């Protein structure tokens, strides 16, 4: 079978694109390394303009059905003082609220939707190499069920995330910012945070971001500047220290009392660096990646 497009990576970008291409009648193959998506320190807040895009693509209701948690208000807490909630439904051009969704569920939902739209989806397929250049169709070599195979298509889409190998294979130059921020995060269960809002809490030189997911669960981040050095906040035995760090930002005690980390690894740490990929002409290859990480 020959494909119009081979999408490397079935994450948010790859799955959403494959879904749209399949619905437009294109033959699409998605190669996704993970057989089942695991929790990672990322997400879960979709801002109103993302919700508007999800509505335009016709996927919003499905996301809500699969556990997406509407969050109408954005609330700031500065030095322990709450600001009035910003109701996104009346302060954004589209009148959309935010949507918080557990990241692996979001990915599973989008990829299942792409498959139901007619895309061929191979889970547990790892792309190992890309061949692209003038005068020939781009081709990817991948391993699936212990078999190595090479397939070509009119176009290859590199949607393989922040550590994209497609990007390197195609010779895209990556420019990086200094490490401005470090983000440690985990998923909390049994928290008392009110779940009609999403919160940015700011203390002196530190911050905490809360995206409640419903059912007393919330994704929680502790964010601190790179100039403060590196703090070892990653791993199962660092949960207490992570929660203390979040508390030091000035979040209400009640949000943390009785709360516990729900997933492993918990918490995880991510160093934030903007990354930029100057445009480069390459035959038959598209990169579907954000130009700067959040
Ligand atoms: C700490 C943190 C917090 C964030 N918070 C938010 C937030 O609140 N709201 C928001 O909108 N964004 C947030 N983001 C950004 C958001 O998570 C990313 O923009 C988004 O996940 C990128 O989607 P993607 O499809 O490009 O990559 P991914 O979702 O990473 O998907 C890439 C996929 O490619 C697969 N893959 C990789 N290599 C291969 C290979 N060789 N072969 C086959 N498959 C491969 C991977 O398994 C993966 O499934 C956050 C990011 C971080 C790091």
C-alpha cells in the first residue's frame, strides 16, 4: 500500500493531523513508538484558543466525553493574595472556557479518533531512519513487531516531539535559549483545590501552576528560575519535598493537606529552554512541532 502521508509520532500534533488528513480522504500511516501512552510531566491545560481550534476541528465534544474537564476561570494568586477570577467565557473573543485533560487520555483519544477516521495506526512502531532529498520520495525505516521495514510516501511528517529525531535526520538546525526556568510537576490526587478554575500562584521568584482535572485530581507544577541552580525534585522519594516547595509559593494549605502524588514517576523535572528551528527546505518533509517549548 502506498501512502499520501506517513506521520512519525502519534502525539497531539501527529494524531490531530492524521485525523484531519484521513477525514479529507488521504491515505495516512501513523507510526507511534508507545503501545500505550504513559504519564509524563506535561499538560494539562488547553487555553481558550486551543479549545476554539478543537471545536473547529470537531474534536472538542469527544475530548469532554473522554474526561476533558472544562475550566471557565483563570485565577492568579500572588504572595498569598487571590485576584478576582477571570472568566474566560466573557473575556475571550470566542467566549470559550479552558479544558484540562489528563495528557495520556488526550493522546489516546486523538489517536483512536485518527484510526476511526481511517488512518492506519501502528502502535509500538519505532522509526529508526529517514531518507529525504531531491528527486526521490521520502522514506522512513521503522521497526514494528520485531520486523524492520522501509516505506515511502508523498510526504513524511515529523511529529515526534521535543527530542525529534526526524528533525535531526533532516538536518534542521536547532537553536536553544539558556535554561530560563525549571519545571517540576506531578499529578495530585485527593486535593481540595476548587476545580472550576486553573491557577497561577506566584511567590518571590517561584511559581506553581495548577490544572484541576476533576474528581479531586490536579496536575501541579513547581516552577523556579534557572539562575537559582538545580534542585533535585525528581523521583518517588521527592514527593514530600516537592509538596513543600509548592507550599512555599503560598498556595492554600487546604489544597495540599491530604493530597498525594497519584502517578509514577512523581514528580518529574523538566528544564525549560525555548527551541527554534529556522525554516529549511527539504523535499517531502514537514515538521509538526512547536517552535518553542512551554
Ligand atoms: C512541563 C510541560 C508542561 C506543559 N504544559 C502544557 C499545558 O499546560 N498546555 C499546553 O497546551 N501545552 C503544554 N505543554 C506542551 C505540550 O505538552 C506539547 O506542546 C505537546 O505535547 C507537543 O505535542 P507533540 O505531538 O508535538 O509531541 P508529543 O505529544 O511528545 O508526541 C510525540 C510522539 O512521538 C512519538 N515518537 C517520538 N519518537 C518516535 C520515533 N522515533 N518513532 C515513533 N514515534 C516516536 C512519541 O512516543 C510521542 O507519542 C507542556 C510541556 C511541558 C514539557
